[in-house]
C-alpha cells in the first residue's frame, strides 16, 4: 500500500467545489476530481463507529452464551472474529487512490462483465437482505415504542413505523457522502453515550462467576467456537463497500491511516458492545433481548434506548443503501444515484413489510444471512489479494473504461482468475458451512464444525494468486 503522508487538512465539507453536508450528493460512480477532495483519514473513525454502536451486537454476543460457551470463551471469540475488520480497512485504502466506488474497483478483480454478475449477488441481493434484517429489528423496537405512546396495535401502525424508518434511512443515502461524514460524527458520540449507559446497567447485573450448567467439551465445544466465530466475522466480511466512504480523501492520503481508522472505528464499538451482550446473558434471558434489556433499565430511559436502536439501524442501513445504489450504477443500469437509492430502498422495504406483517419471511432472511459468508468471505479474500498484488496502485480512469479491449476487459470481459477464485472459494466454503438450512458434507463428517470462513477465504486467495500469476493478468505494483 502507498505510504505517503496525508495531503490537505481541509475538510471535504468545506471545499468550494465538493459535495457539502446538508446538500444532496450529485455524484455517482464517476471519478472524484482532485480539487473536490479533502479531509483526513481520521474522519473515517466516526463514519464506521456510528453503525457499529449497535443493538444487534448485544443480540449476537448473547447468542454465544446461549450456545453454551463460558464467558471467557465467548469474549475470546468476539475479540478474534472482529479482527476481520482489518480486511474492511485494507479495502478502504483503495478508495482515495482510485477515486471511485468499491463496486467499480472490483472490475480489476472480475473484469468489466464478470464484475456485473458478482455485483448482482453481493451489491443487490445481499444488501437488500441486510436492509430487511436491520429494518425488521428496528421496526419491532419502534412498534413497541408506538404501543407505549398509546397507538393501536394493528398492521396500519406497523406499516407506518416501518416506512418511516425506511424513509429516514433513504434520506441519509440520498444526501450522500458529505452528510454521512458530518452526521455520523455526531451520532457516533450520541449513540455511544446511550449504549454506555445501557452497559453500566448490564455490568451491574453481570454474573462474573457464570458457568454453563453443562460445560461444552470436545467436539461440542469445537462446534460452538467455530459457529460463534462465523457469526461474529460475518459482519466485517459483508462490508466490501469501505472504499465508497474513503474516495473523497486526497489521493496521497496514507493508506495505512485510511485502513487503520476504518478498521479501528468499526472494531472497537463492535467488540465492546458484543461483549456487553455476552455479559448480559449471564443473568438475563436474552432469548428475547429487547425485553431483557428493558427489564433492567429505568422506565424513563427505555424510550431513549429504543430511539437509539432505531437511529443506529438507520445509520447502518444508510451506509448500505448508499453503496448499493452505486453498485446498481456499476452493473450498467442507466440510473442516477438517487433513483438507484430508491430502487434498493423499495426492495428492502417490501422485504421488511413482509417479514414483520407475515412473519414467515424473517426466518428465511435469517437463514440466508447465515449463508452469506459463503460468498462474502471469498469475495473479501479476492479483493485483498488483488490490492496487495497491485500494491494499491489503481487508476480510477482506467477502471471506469468499459470498452472492449480496455484495461480491465481481460478475456471477453471476464477476469477468469477472480471469477474462478470466488466460485471455487464459495463451493469449498459451502462444504464446511453449518446452518439450520444447510450443513456441508465436510462439516457434517467432522461433527458439524463450521469452518466456512477460513476454508473459503484461504481457497479463494490461493486460487486467485495462482491463476493471476499463471495468466499474467495482475501486474505487480
């Protein structure tokens, strides 16, 4: 990665020609000119902290205890699984260098045509599923709050709450990068204050001597540890959009600083509040986490907590919708960024309405998200390998060329090294995955141990490195 020092210290919000906070961003995947860039990598800390000061972290942390892990085992899995945020940070370093979105940079991995196929899965379907899952969780909390204020319990109120949460989220995505940077800086502080208060009440009720009634041993322990790691690591692996939030920084920004602030901003809150969820499960019945947490909070603070849960979801999904709209453009759909935001938002909203009002769909979404590491793990491995091979020397102008014979046209528009790597990695990962929907044959043969992430990522990386070298398609930086 490049290591030159950060350029201008001016904020991108103050550059005369750049997008400004509170104004709708007009740029899509096109190249960000040098005179419209500014800011410092440290701004990325708050951008990534806000969506990861998360209620869902409590839920995931509690799940580890419910699996039967001891408290030290759960805390160790949380710390280890969140280390995958390093990959998210490394990818972010390509944003300032290329000056365009991650969904365009990935043309280097898969080719102009091959990239479109990959983006349909990673940029559309998985993004819409994450929108629906997060909105579902926030909507349940919001609907409960509406009931506290005396609103009737019916489908019309439920649908209104869902649409309001979705609408607020899409506004964040529509206003875009500058607003996200400015808004998330403030929200990261406010959300942290609220969740630290919740943490205080959890610590007061924590059983530090907790031990499961029947401690796991041998194969059962291996299954729980591996499943827990997959559950924790699936979140950082899903954020291949990190270049999108860094592309407005000066091209000569330190790649190590961009990677470090991105990874640290996500790692710290994600690790801390997931650990708090594990601590809560030592005394509370976290099979119903919202009710359990509200049972230890003072009555006046519960609405504040619920609002924080909703706001956090909006920050998380705002980032997802923003990047998904760029992916739609990268696939070749001739839409401006704002209509693209609305399309992905409508899709996610419909899925959420069905999940909340019909109920059956939510189980399907959750099952699918258990399987996303089969795709996101190999995809992340390919991206990191390509960046390291090229030493993070991307040309945004070359990446935006889609003509036959262009720099990233490869063979018939497909970079077969990348395509073969992600497919092979995904197939191997599927053999090792262990979910309620599918148990891979290798996982089953080894006692249901889920090693989907390491097996898929290692395979994808090895195939990409070998194939790229054999084909001579990735010049070393």
